[in-house]
C-alpha cells in the first residue's frame, strides 16, 4: 500500500533536488563572476551565502530521495537507520546558520541603502521639474480675447533660470512677461522665482511697466545677489485703450506682427541687478485684433551651427512666413527649426511665449 506513495515521494524529492541543484549551479556562476569583476566584499559574501543555501537544499532533497527510495524496498529497521543521513545537511545548517543570519542582515541593510539612494535620485530628478513648472508652467489660464502659445525646453544645467508668466493685472489689462537669469543652478532658479512673483505685485501697483521694472530692480538688488543679472521684458495689453505698452530690461528683441509687418521691440533699459540707478522707459503701440507678440529667451536665438547663430532674423522670418498660424504651433515650430539648425543639442534653456489678440 505504501510503495506507490513512497514512489511518488521519491520522484518529488528527486525533482526538488534537481531544481535546487540547477539553482546552486547558477548561484556558483554568479559568485564566480562577482569575485572576478567586483571588489565589493559585502556583495561577494551575499552571493556566497545564496550559493551555500541552494547547495544545502539540493543536498537535503538528494538524501531524502535516497532515503525514500530505499525505504520503499527495505525493512523498517533499515529505514530508521537511513534517516540518520538527514543529520548531514542539518548539521551543516547549524554550522553555517550564524553566517546565514549575518548575511541576511547584511543583505537587508544593502537593500535599505539602495532604497534610500533611489529615493534621493527620484527627488533630485523631481526638484528641477517642479521648479520648471513654477517658472514656465505647461498650462496657462485662458484669457478672454487672447490666444496663447508657449514652449519650454530645459538646457543641460540642473536648474533653469528662464521663466515666463501671463497674468491679468486689471479688468482690461493683461501682462505677458519673459525673463532669463544668468547662470545655472539653484541660486538663479530661486532668483527667477522671486523676480516672477514680485513683478506680479508691482504690475498691479504701477500701470506703467517701466515703473514696475525700476521697483523690481531696486528690490532684487536689496537681496544682495550682485553676481546675478536678469534680462526681462514686460508687454502690457490694454484692450480698452487698444494699446500695447512694453518695457524691456536688456532682453533680446521681441517681435510684433502689426499692420502686416513684423517689427522688433528692443530693450528700453539695462539688465536688471546691474545698476542700482538704472532707469527704464515704456513704449506704446496701437493694438489691433489679430496682432501677435512673440517673446523668447536667448537660448533660441543662440542655437549654434558651427560659428553661425540661429539669430533674430530667422525668428522674424518664421513669423513672417505664416503670421496667421496659432501661437502654440508657432512656438513649437520655432523650437523645432532651432533644433534642425543646430549642429548639436541646444545646451541653454529655451522659453518661447506667443500672444495674439483675437
């Protein structure tokens, strides 16, 4: 009656021994490779422990296979004697058990360190994206009477200093802002964040964007960051007056599509944080339906192909070619044209903002 059952158990134990044996052989190959390629003693110890565990399991099931197979055809006294063989892997486990526990703790410690290191890496990757979202958000609110487009591409630095903003500063007035803080890293990113949100306040206090820039210049210099400079342009759309008023602190020329012409709106004062007594002026232009204003940071114009720059004129030509295109498509096509022109990756940050009065 017991022989069929013992025969089944024999086959099961033999299969388990084969499985653990193959695993032990694999572990041995891994151990050999680690010892050959790595000087990490902890890693070698963990690999050696894994190999020994699998080898002991294979040995135990092999002995059980012999015991059960012999038990199926032998007397009960012989069966009892064969069970003594089980003491071999059991004794080996007792001898090596302390090392197994130590190595298990070591592996747990390494796993915890790897988990914490991964968390740090995730945070390091997430931080620049969170800053970029605050400085150059992917989504801007809808403003009645205007169509907006924007594009932002981070350069090779960890943190960006380029930023843009579109904010309503009165019932009929909409301000578009674009700026670039010199340098890369956390300090320029913080400076950009401060400038962006301080300017929101000053544009509500002063109807003239030049006055807002002068106040911003004073407040940013008071923070004591003398080594940083900001190029910045403010364009104030007034739908009631039908005008566009702008002031630019050393920023690259922005382009205006007005009366079937593309015209540059150039700087009206020095870079911010360069001169405590810097003065700025505003200029006003009539604003008609379908007029479009294109703002960008210097990373776009300074895309390089050898010694040649993408340049302001190529940007203006892109706008002249299809002035009726949607602002969003215009921004994306400009960035794509700069990438195609550049002989390598664009390493500087690029921010592009387009606003059309509908």
